[in-house]
């Protein structure tokens, strides 16, 4: 059923050049939202996202920005509000991952993962929140991970960054509830995206053995959950970390 209350709304999706971000942009377009899609380097990927949005009759505009840069994010938000008139929904999706032993990590790797995954969330939320408060409405959806809930061996920094997103989500949702702004997070399990293409068929089969539903998740399933959380259908849901993992945990 189409969430008609999102028709005409403006949704900003970060990291929308592929994977979950791209699919969220598509699903939002399907229900009539206009989308501002962010990327940093993948020009080909973001143009493909725009092409797919237009194929279904949607409207979108791309914005290149390094989300780790506080001032550049502020300028991006100003540009989007100038172009669209408002931002109703912020979806903090951009992020990176790296597998490796913690003992082999260094400060450069720490800064890269924490700034890409958590500082980007802080920067975008900080830049948009005054606008939402002035309008007394808004929805913020942070894309976390099941590893932010329980931690993953050989992904300690990634898990820490997602755990930070979870705590941020729960605290900010309480703080902004009286302003009619909801803040929630989606914690996906193993999703069939480019980020997981590095796994071999044997490794994927092994992962499936730990998933009761015996398959990887689909980006579309994350996108549809994001639409639900952005819509009035979830009007009494805030400060929640919603896990979508096929029963993995």
C-alpha cells in the first residue's frame, strides 16, 4: 500500500550512489517523495541512481559532498533547502567498512571509519536539525548494523562506529520528541549489496547457515522499512533500533 503522506515530501539520502542508499532513494520515489541524493566520488553510480529514479517517474537531484567536513555539509544542506524548499526526512546511510584484526589497526584507519560512519551522521543531523525544529516536524533515519548491536570479530572499529550511531539515535530521539521529530535507526543484517561482493560463494553459503531464513537480505527490504519509518504509519515510533536480519541474532 502506498504511503500517500510522503507524496511531495523531500528526502535527503546520503551515500546514494549504490546499494542500500540507492534502493532507499528508489523506494521513496515510488511513494511520491522528491529525493536529494548525496555522493562523494562515484559519479557513474549516482547518475545511475538518478536514471532509475526518473524511470519510475520520480524527481531527484544529486549533491556531491564529503560528509566528514562539517562546513561543506552545512553548505550542502543550505543548497538542498534552497533548491527544494525544505527537508522533511534525513536518511544517514553513507558509510564504509573494513575487515581486519584490531591489533593491526592504526589512527588513520580509526579516523577514516569513525569519521565516515559516525561523524557524517553528526554533521548531517546537526546541519538539518534547526530547520526541522523550526517547522516542528521531521524524521531522521540512521542506517546502523547488527554489528552495532552485538559487535563483530575483525570489524571492531566498524562495530564501534555503528554502536555510536545506536546510542546517538536513542538519545536524540528522546531529546527531539517534543519537537515532533522522530529519530530511529535501521540495523541490517547481511544484505546482498556490493559491500559484500568480496565474500566467496563458500563464505556466503557459510553465512546463510547462520540465518534462519537461509538467505541474504535484499536492499529493497531495507528501502521499504525506511519508507515505513519516514511515514505517518510509524508516528509513535522513535528512539528505536530496528533490526532486520532474517533472524540472524
